[in-house]
C-alpha cells in the first residue's frame, strides 16, 4: 500500500512543480512509510525517500521502512538541519509542508537550516487516506468487531454504584483483551445528566438508578480505529427517555439509509435532522453528525449541513446524530459504515435497541 501512496505523492510533486514534501503528522508518516512508533518525519523528494528520527527508533525504522534512507537527526543538531543536508545534496528549492501541523518554531528551524521556499499545503495525504484499500477495510472491520464485542462485556458490569472511571477502565481492558492494539485512545463513558456533554470525560460519579449511560468509544487494530456510541439505561427508562431514544433511532436509521455513493454529506445530515424538526428536541441536536475514520478518529470527509462532499465508494465514515438536553441528559447512537457500490455496510454490529439494565 505505501508503495502506491509514494507513487501518488511523486506524481503530485511533479504536477505541482515541487521538489519535495515534508510530512510531520505521525498518522501520515505511518500511512506513507509503514512505521509504527513515534518521533518520525518524512522528506520525499524526486530522487529519494528519507526517514528522519532520533536514536531511540533507528533500529525499528530500519526494519519497518526498508525503502527509506534513515537519518538520525540528533547527531546533526535538529530535524531542520537534517532537511538542510538533504536540500543541499539534492539542490532542493521548493518544499511543501503540512501547514496545519508544523509549528512556527519548527518552520523557522527549517528556514534557518536551508535556503528553500517552504510551500504550505493542507490535506494532501489525508485525501489519499480517505479512500480505503481492501487491507485497510479488513483492519477497520476487525477494529469495529472488537469494539462491538466489548460492548456485550461492559453492559454486564453496568449497575448502580459503579463509577464512570471504573467502567471506562474496564472497557479499555476488554478491547485489549479481545485483540486491539495496546494504544487505546480516549473513551467517553458518562452517565445521568452528564450525558448531554458531547465529549464528556469519565468522572468519579457513581451510576444511579434511572441514569442514561452513554459510551462513545473505539479501539485501534494494526493502527486503524473504530468509533461507535451506544446509550443504555440503568434500571427502567421513563417516558421521556423512551421518546428521545426512539427519535434518535429514527434519525440514525434515516441517515444510514441515504449513505451511498453520489449522496451529499449535507443531504445525509438533513434527513436525520428532519426527523426531529418541529419537535421540542430540534434545538438540542448538534450539526456535526459524522466523519471519516481510519488511522485517526476524525478524518475527512465530514457529515453536516455545510459540507458539500459527495459520498464515494470505499470510504469509511461514522453516522452519529444526537439529542443533548442540558441538565437532563442526552442520547447518541453511532455506527461506523463502509460506503459500498450501492449503499453502506454497518461495521459496528452491536445492538441498538433500548437496553434497560435491571
């Protein structure tokens, strides 16, 4: 896969009259080079492929990045000095960089080390990452299955008196035990009125009878992430909880039915929002209702009223409408889906009916 990506980047350099591209985002480094650890940068030129790291990772890089020249930057002074050395040897004049990631200090160090024109670019590798290969789809499918299996385990632990933090820790453990990478990312597990917090952090709050418990989480499998949300009730749901949950189910179902090639991201948002338009709950919905996912949890493309992206085959996206009522609570149900030739395949099979844990 990485060979094809590097060929595409070489063509992109030629098309844009650039001598090189400097890649500093770690997810993009992994995508282009297959490297799986930290402290890594790439410089791809028309003549060479350079992997820049420090002494802690040179051995690993030499095993994982076989087609790259490995440079250890500390002996040179800085990453900027390593780039300067390559620029001088190859006569580089125009180097693209990831403008949404490189700090000003980093930018200044490169300018100090070499006489080149630095050309800001955004989303070059991310656009390539949005279309998944069969291998990437396999990894994402496995990651989603692990998260779904973990759901069946964690709901057995949800009861009055257990804290959000304890449950969040158990959920991470279950996913690793089921086969995920040992680098979990932050999981949301909140309860009661706190479920109106779109990205609430697990706290020491103990679960109470009648609480909603909202779990927005995922795991990493061979570097690829899953993302799903399920909301359950501790005890019996009251009438309002049932109403909000039913509307949420209808919003998600309406969106997923429209997720197919040729449909606009804004249309997918709208069909979900229309379910609650005219109700008292419309004011409590959030317009960011989905995103691409792969090596990073929030990738392009995005679903929302102001996104004109047209869905394409072999992209993997989430659908996650929600209703969030401050002081009362909220409900979100989220699936990860693969856009197929004629529709969407749900990769997160965990059940979505209202679950009352009594």
